[in-house]
């Protein structure tokens, strides 16, 4: 009798190291250690008061049963209004798909737009779940190298070359701006060039805009400003401080709407109903959310000022999101070991760069500054003493 084992598909999916680090940090915390959490992109701020109140009210009046697979009509309409208010874009509510977090949005986009064996171009370093989902769905990955020369953003010339490479051509491009783990952003002109290059080549462009709203001085733009073919992924997790509510959204071209709906019906039935009611109120909580953003901005400024004195002096421009991607090459050639020692010895949890870049990540760590100001100050204090 043969021994049962995991599928080859599952075996191809690498660990999400940030989540592994969080698990270890939480274990140490439960055991009594005092941990400063900088390992995951999770706001320390509570969801807005209006969100909590809306959830409580929904529990009183709604059965909290299934919704339409594409989401509550009122929420889809409110998301469409958000695009008019924020970007001056007229988006039909019918094109809005409410999802179980942005993670479900990526799965739906990949399944609806690509065939097994198709290749997707992704900037490196980049969010690890992209490549892991691609591997699980039998899709290929082509890394777009970024560096200081390109301001840590993909070069449109590389995208054009890959799109017209013949048999080895790519079928799509996915770019996040602001990016994870670097926090760098594309200028509106750069986003326009990439979006139009994908249109010209007849390939899909997926724009991850999950960190929109968390921008420090740069101008943010939506890919829909440049093409109705762009697939937009966003979420209530980051700016809206609703990570565990698992609620996000997509804007999809009309030709993908029915395929996405059919996939969502069978894969998810619907996004969490309680979270949908709560998310509807999130758009009216701007004053409270901007206070949280101001805290992240202060954390960012403090870390940029203090970390060079600790020994972390090189990182990409932190235009948005709440991450620093710090070069630790002066201390180690193994950021995984370095991050593990940092966690165990001083209780500062970070994520090693190997999660984001298999080639060069060994000399980087990602530090999230979404925690409180006191936590960020404590992290600097511990690092200074540890590395002295």
C-alpha cells in the first residue's frame, strides 16, 4: 500500500516566512516574552469606531447569511463612489467584486485571466504570496529585477521585452504601488506607461493598490485612469485597519465579470457578510483613519532618523505603505538567521528578505512600522543595545 503524501502542487508552495515569524513571535509572547511586532503588515490601530458600530448593528437586524457572490449591492455602490471621490473615476458598481480579502482577489484574477502554464511578471523583491499562489495554480513567474538604478520599480522596457518574447512571453504583469516590502511607489507617469504597455501587448495588468491611502508625499494614481482593461485589487485591511475581517475588493473589466462571479460562487460562495456591513461604514471614518496614518508617518520619520545610528542606513525610498526594507549586509549574509536571533535575543520580530527575493533577500530584512510609537521607539532602543 502506497504512503499518502501531499500533492506535488502543494509541495511547490513555499512557506510564507512572515507568517512563520509571527507564529514564532506569538509563541514566545504566550510564553512570557515581551515582543515588539514588526514582522507582519498589520496596523496596531483598532478598526474605526464606525466600523465596530456598524457590525454590532448588523448583528441585531441581519441574519448574517450569504450575500450575492459579488457582494452586497450597497457596498459595491459605495466602493464605486470611492473611485469617483478619490480618483475622479466613473466606475460602474457592476464591475466591483467584493472578496474575502485581497488574497481571494488574486486567486480570482489569476484563475479568470490565465491558463495553466502562463507566465506572470512580478517585481523583485515582491510580496511572497503572489508567487506562492501562482505556484499553487500551475502558473509561471518571471522576476522583474529592481534596484537603486530603477528606484526599486519595474522598468517598462523590461516589460515590453518580455511581452514580445515569442514562445517565452509573459501573459500578464502584476505591480503593487506602494510596494511590499519596499514601500516605493510608481509615479503616475510610470504607472501609465506600464498599463499602456500591457494594453499594447494584449496582456493583463493587475494593479495591487492595497496600500493606497498610506502615502507620504508622493502622488498616488489608479491604473483605471489609464486603461479599463486593468484589474484592480484592493482591501480594507491596511488603510482601513481591518486585517482580520478578511474583506477586500476587485474592479474587473466587463469581460471578466461573469467568469469571476462563477469562480467566486464555487470557491467562496460570498465574502463574510458581517464584514461587508462593517466595511460599508469604513468609508465614513476618514478622520479617524487619518489619525492612524499620521502615527505611521511619525514612526516612519523616527525610524529613518534613528536606524542609521543603529547601523541600518540603506533602504529603498519609503514613499508609502508602512515598511522599511533594510540592508543588513554589514552584519550578516544570512538575514534569516539574523532575524531569528533578533527575535530570540531581544524580542524584536522582523521578516527576513528571503521571503521577498530568493536571489538578494539574504542581505535584507523587512520592518513594519505599523505599530505604536512606543513600540517603534522600544525596537530602536533594543537594536541599539544589541548591535553596539
